[in-house]
C-alpha cells in the first residue's frame, strides 16, 4: 500500500467519522434545546451546535491521529531486517496532514473544554434545608419569616460541594510522574527514532536516528492514555469501593445534614439530591446522631429515598415552563436589588434573606406535592433514553424526575463526570508541547502548570457562583 492510498484511506475515515460527528452534534443540540425550553432556532442554538460540533470533531481527529500513530508504530517497528514499509518522509504530505489534524484536534478540544467549564461555572444551585424548629417560639429579635434553626448544616454542605467540584477519577500529578518515568527514565521514547531499533536504552556510542513526529506522538499518546485508563480503573473498581467515594459520600452527607441540593444545568433541566433526613431532625446531639445511624443500620426507620420504600436519592429532572417561571419570579426581586443597589448593603442582605426563605419554602412544598398545578412524577428512563442521553417525553403538565440508581448523575456538573474530556485534553496538550519542544521534562512541567491554572480558575469562579446562587456568604466557604 503506497502513501497515496494511505492518504486516501485517511480522508475516507475523516469523512465517515466527520459525518457521524455532525449527526451527533445535531442530536446533542436538539437535546439541549428541549432541556433549555427553546422552541425555535436562535443565535444561542447555533452557538451550542458549534460547541457540540467542535467537541465531536476533536474526538474524530484524535481517533484518526492516534490510529495513525499506532499503525505506523506497528507497521514500521514490527519489521526486523528488511524494510518493506517506509515511514512518511519528514515534511511530506502525510506528515503535514498529520500535524494539521493534530493541531486542529487540540484546538477543538480546548474549545470544548472551555465550553464545559463555562457551563459548569454558571449553573444554578440551591440548598433546601428541611430542618424545622423544635418549638414554635422564635428567638427574640429574629425575623418572623426565619425559622430558628441552625444554618451551619447548610454551610457545611456548601463547603463539601465546593470541595468536590474539581474531584477527578485520576491523580494528575501521579499521571505526569508515571508518564515521565516510562518515557524518559525507562526510555520508551527512544523507540520513536526513524530506524528499526527497539532498544529503550541505546548505548552512548550507538547512532541515534532522528525522531519521527508520527512515531513520537503514537508513543506519548499511547502511554498517556494507558496510564490514565489504568488510574481510572483502579479508582473506580478498587479505591472508591475500599477507601473513599467522595461523590456518593456527599449524598450521605446531605441526608445526615437534612439538606437537599437542587441544581439547574439548563433552563428546565438539572439534578436533584434528596437529602431529607428520615429522622425528622439533623440538628441534634452526638448521642442522638449515633442512635439515628444505628436505627438506619438495623432498618428500624424509613428509607432515604424521595419516594416511600425507595432508596434512590439522586435524580435528573425536566421542569415545566410554569415551574421554571415561578423560580425566576422568586429570584427576580433579588436581581433587581443587586442591579439597582437600592437600600445599601443592609437592603441587599434583607432581600437575600427573604429570597432564601421564600425559595426554601417553595421548593420544599413542591417536593412534597403541595402545588397541584406544579406537580411532578418520578419514573425510570427508558433504555434508549439512557443510551442516547435524551428524554423523549416533554413535561407539559407535570415535571419529571428520572431515577438514578447509580447515585452519580449529578456529577455531570463536576470534573468527575467529564473525565473523558479532561483526559483527552491533557493527552493532546502534553503531546503538542512535546512535539514542539522535543523535551519530555519540559512538556511535563508545562502540562502541570496548565492543569493547575485551569483547576484554579474552575475552583474560584465556581466558588463565586456557588455563593451567588445558594446565597451562602463567601466567608463561610473555606
């Protein structure tokens, strides 16, 4: 097979996978459109389509480049003495096309990551406190609309949410260290030379052929993915089961704190964590808390689920437009006060307090099926809906809550639920820097700095958004 035919095959693969990317982008845009309550195509719809398309095209180009790199590794380095398959010439059409595909894959993946971060950092989130006063008398000087219950449980849940926002399924520092060890210390990168030598530690006196761009990328990308996948498997299969599972532990914390979490990812779509305590009160003494835990262990109390006789506490939901309008109506006075600046800091504080308790009462009553005109139903997703991540039924009269038996569906608004995007971005970033500098150590350092910068921006901007949406003052977030 000559290089012209290889180039033709690459174009065919690009056309087929590119067409699939366009179709998937249309499906994702349609899904976003009805989740966002958009009935017509507008500028936002077009921007969303382009955002989904760039992500899918990035995946297509990554598959083509990693496939090309692995193919040439096997086809060329698999030869022993006679050279029947020659590498693409440096600066030739095949290598030039490869560099263009790789550069576009990185650029598009970076755009997809930016889009993901913007969506995650602008979600609407509210913490529903189910705790009720143990007596009807309020403390002297307190507002008549503010129950005399402790706010520390809500602050604690907000802090824990703030901490898990950048939790990943792999350790980035360990990832970089392992890749550096394999490529540079062990010397696997030496296989990328333009000869048939497979020695990872060639002698100092031996001739060292120049690097092949395609082979070098194939080795570095393969090693990065192999280490990353190994970390993810270890984390999911062993670490989370035997050591610590922060995502599911957060759900347990909500139950012990008697606080639910209501998240809106889009206009009418989001996630709900049911944290209402089965014991009625969570603001109790240590002894009472231990007694309550023992009751749950011995099955002497109700289950934690939203529905009776159910243990499912996490859901994704679709809201009716009427319910969404009611939520906006509750928040609107606070938005006007913030924009106008009337009443000074005390007026803003009073409006925040009023909005908090109004939203808390409304969402609590909504979840208790108090509003007949704004009710909801709980159901399981169809198998095809789960596969396609698409809801076929529209919530016209009642909102719909979909059961999440795995208990992690809400992680889609966290780093945890988007590990694939992060892993591929890190892979492309490391490989691009390595090919540009021909220095594994420098690529490791720069990749680490970029990772830390993105994580810091994600953390602090999302922290400010958490303060704004939950109405929990930033001074309570550690």
